[in-house]
C-alpha cells in the first residue's frame, strides 16, 4: 500500500497523465489546414461532441503554413500527454516526398489514433470538352499528346500528385497547369482556360447541375450517393485510382497506449453521433472508421506510394 501511495504521489508531482486520469485540462486540436477547408470545418463541428465525450474542452487551432508542416512540427514537439492532438489529411503523407529536411518524421514522430472520414475528388471537365467519361478524356489526350491540359491548385498538392499518378499509369501526356490556390484553378476551369481538373464531389455536383462543368468520374472505391450516375475510375477499368482524401487524428510519439485508446473510443463515438453523421452527409464526407493500427498501416502505404510518384515524375518543390 505504501508503495502504491508513493508511486501515486510521484505521478502527481511529475505531471504524468494516465489513461484513467486523462484528460486533466483542455485539449488543443491542431488542424494542419487553413480555415474553411474540409478538415477544418469537420474539426470545428466535431469538437463540441468530442469535448462531451472526453470531459474537457477541445480547442481547434489552425496551423496551416508550409503545407501543414508548421502544425505537424508543433505537435511532434508537444508533450506526449494527449493534450495536444493533430488533425491532418492526405497531404501529410505527400510532403515528405518533396522536403527531405522536415523537422519531423511522419512515420516515427506521431502516434496514430484514427481516421475521421474521407472526402472524394471527381474528375471534372469544362462543358466544351467533348469527353463524356474518364476513358473518353484519356483517349482524347492520347490522340493529341501535349495538347490537353489539366489544372491543379499548385505543385505538390494532392490534385497534382494524383494527376501524375494517372498520367503514368495510363501512359498519357497531359500538360499540368499549376495555379496559386484552389480559387485560381476553379476560375480557370469555369472560364475555359483549362480543360479539366479535380474538384471535391460536394462542389462539383451543384456546378454540374448549373451547367458550369461536367463530371466524368470519381476517385472513390464506390459510387457516391449524391452522384450515383457518375462512374468510379474502377468502373472505367482504371486500376489503383481509389484515392481517399482521408482525414485523421494523431498524437505525439510516445503518447501512452491507454491515452490513445481513450481518445480513439471518444473519437469513434463522436463520429457515430447523429449530429456529426448528419453534418458529414451534407458535406459529402464519407465514414472511414479505423483503428490506430489501421491508420498506421495506411500512413505507411501512402508515404511509399507518393514518394514513388514524386520520384518517377521528377517533381521539384516551388
């Protein structure tokens, strides 16, 4: 008994937090994307519910600079006590391929907690583009090498790397047109400067209904409820293009398994809550439940995949 009391006293004195006592103060959820992006909007909507589950306020803190690396570096250096968490997305697995001098290692400086959902990109085209499907678009590009163009929000963005993956798998010469952000890309497509681009399906559907663009295909494994008439790339017999715009929660490395388990349980309950599920459906965010181990395996797979794409395409950071 005396030993237990002494141990407990030492834990209190040194500030050690266990799964049973966690959390002991407000939790900072660092979001590595800017305000208004899908991860940010989701984080702010789920934070109140997650707060209820954990019994402490969850404060969303956007740290989007340097492709999210500033926020990730902040979390990597934080105390591994569960009071600083990170919400990030697919880009987190891509930036290491460009930057060899990151102040953190995505594979070793973080503990995976779980995925919170995934968004879907669609290949869209300007109404003047004669293609009626992804296969049509690729055939048209092959018939005039170097003449078909494709816009993205910039070099090194998920849109860019996915385009490069498609070009190499399908052996097609498409000109990449990098814009300075999403707004420029959208304006470029709607104005006819570029022939095609990747848009989030949630914004592509209303634009297509308004006649501003046409949707050729979606990158999801299965068809999307809000656009069941739009085929997937898999439907078009284009392999290895099931690319989820996943979003996930991580903690600093060396965070205890008890705390990871506690947050994961609260996170799972949060994503199953009616309020969050209804919000996700309206935003086109699909469920993507997963364990910490499954998220770890996903990150490892993505790091390998995008490093290969960047190397083979010879992409250099701006």
